C-alpha cells in the first residue's frame, strides 16, 4: 500500500536535496561494485512468500507496506529493512540470467527509497536504525552493478553519510563492523577515498577493542565470535577487491578469534550456548586447537577430554561485568559427556521483550549459586583465583561479591571416569542455594554434601522449567534447587554412581571404577 501524497512529495524533495553538483555519483563512478554472495544467502525470493529468522513465510507483494511486522518480532522487521533479500535477487540474476529477478530487485529497492525518507513521518523505526542501514547498503551497492539511476546513486550517498556519522557509529561491536563493511563498499564503489579510509581505520580500531589479545570477543557470546569471524572474512574480500592492503592488526585479531570459537565448540559439534547464542548452532571451518583446555581472561574456561564426539566437555563463566550479548551467568557451569548434554542453561530464546526472554538473562536461568536473602547486584565482575590444568584432572577457583558478600566456587573435573565436582561457599552467617538445569532426558547422579562435615544433604527441589534449544523454541526441562547451606559440595556423574566422603577425601564409585579427590577440590592428578 502506497503512502500518502505528502510522503511521496517529501521523498522526492529528499532525493532532490541529495543531488550534489560534482559530488559522487554512479554516473561518474569508476569503482567496481562488490556483490559478495555470502552476504545474501537466502531462500529463492522469486518462488513466493519470504521467510525471515525461521518464522513462517509471508507474502510481501509487489507494493510493500514497509511498516508491516506480522509477528511483532524485532529480528523479522530488521531483516525486512536490511534488503539483503533484494541482494539475493541480484545474485540470482547473475547466476541464472533471470531478468525478472533483477527487475524485482530494482522495483523493490526503488519502492523502499520512495517510501522511507529519512526523518519522514509514518516511517518504520527500522528503516534508518543503524544496523539495517549497514546491512542494506551492500545490497544497494550490489544492485548498482546493473542499475545506474539517479535515485539509487543518491540513496548510496545518503547511506554513506549516515554510516560516516560518528554519532551513529557502534565501535567495538558487531554492528560497527557491519557499518565499516558497508562504508568501505560505498567508498570504493563511488570512488570516495575519505569514506574508504575512514572505514578501514575504524575497522582496525574497533577490532582491537572488540577482540582481546587471546582472541576473546568482548560481546560475551561465542555465537557472535562466529559472526564477527565470518564478517571479517567478508571485509577482507572487500578490502582486496578495493585494491588496498588488509591491516596486519586486523588479520591478527581475526586469527585469534579462531581459537576462542574453536574451544567453544562442543564434542557434538554444537557451539556452547553461552550468552545470546542459540543452542543448535553448528560452526564449521574452525581449526582444532592444539590444547584441550582454553582459559580466556575475557571470562571463559572451556575444557574437554579429547576431540572425539564421545569426549566430555565443560564450560565455566567468569570475568568482566555483563555487556552487549552477555548474560548474568558468572560462575555458571555447563557439562557434556558421551556426546550428550548433562548440565545446560536456559539458553538464548530471542531479542523480544517478553518475560521469558528477559528471564533467560538472569542468574536463575544458569547453573549458579544464589545467596539467600540478599539482592543480586547486576554487572559484578568475577575473578579466577587459581587454576590447575593437568591432562587428567583440572581444577579452578573463582570469587565475587555479586550478592554483597564473598561468594566462591571451586570446580574440579576428572577425566577418564567422568566426574564433575563443584564446591560453593559463603561466609559464616550466610547461606546459599545452587541451581542445576538438567538437559531434557538427562538423569545424572547428582549428590550434594554439606561441608565441611561431608554430611549428605537432602531436600532438593525438582521443578519443571523450560530451556531454549533454538531461536524462539522452548522445551520442558528439570531444574534442581539445593537446600540452603553455607558450604555445599555437588558431585555430578553422567551415569550411575555412589558418593562417599570421610571429611578429607571424596570417593565416587562409578560403573568403570572408583575416583577419589580432595574434599576441598584441590587438583591432584
């Protein structure tokens, strides 16, 4: 449905104002249009309704209502305005010579430009939001391979000016990287060296802020490590196409990111669902690290018994306060054995504003100790106090004051005969409970002892809750909440086991044989 006559006139006036005598234009441009197919992967748009983010397909029609949001879903609306699906139409034309696809791409892009003047009334909030702008510009550059019309030329200039605006730039974030890629493509296409150089300078500075010297992405979600790694690959291809040199610092940061992501991939091939990352993601193409344990100062421990599917795997969170795509998950532990999840977290559901997505970010959605009667203080940092990473046994100690008092957690992982032990403590006069979210169908041996007496403690509550195995998905799962205690040792074994303690030593008798370790969880290979 077309907008009102007033909006149409406003769009024409906006376009007219963009004409800059002697300024950059497609008519004068000598730069090669970049049309990287990896940016526009999507279902065949010409075959009918279009699906975004896994939601049911929607028939958009030929005269689009750019304010539509049929699922009230932020990601769906972003994808509509990103026009990456229009870039897919151009790729289809290049691949198959389908002239109808190119005509639809031109018609749709022109419709978007007419109906979405920047600053216009009755325009979707997603039209000129910073991320859709960054994702849309490469699609328009791709279209400019075959369309040289003034409306497209003017729109490219307007997109470049928005992308170059320092007030709108998201440095140190994946959105900033997308902005850099877009501005680089526009600068190279239109022959504006200032835009090209600004994009390269920002991209390098942003990568140094976003990725630390160990390769950890500061956005606090391994899923975004995969995204940034992939997008840097797109950036490198664009830099080469533009005829300039890839900055060495940028190349080094991308190489470091590989180790962080590779350590976070579980033996079953799925990426650890920490922070805003779906639990069903399966990254490929990352080289296997030489070590089986990775301790990252950015706040992650990833360990495994080996690199086969049957290996045991664990993760532990600590580090700086929550930011960007992180959750309030410090001290949380996940565990996998024999290729199956044992301890999981609520995971990532969506970016929607409902109660459940908000809950998935809270401590209670993770495997953490919660201090009784004291409020949680969001954004508290957690320190790694000590670690021992022998081949057959690893142990770690962490501490923070997220509840206003000292909260410590020690973790010991035994290999060969898979055993996970966790010791949680608070000062005298305080008590804690810990939470354990079991994977659907998992029934491990979970034994708890009140310390230092080594006394078996009962009264655990088993409650049915939910976890998210993928985007917008929810399935039932069991959450075990412990009784309150000042010091609590939890022993988790994937199969059947019997746990005893004599005050100094814990013995776990599994079907494969006994395992012993100090009750204070100091590692002893």
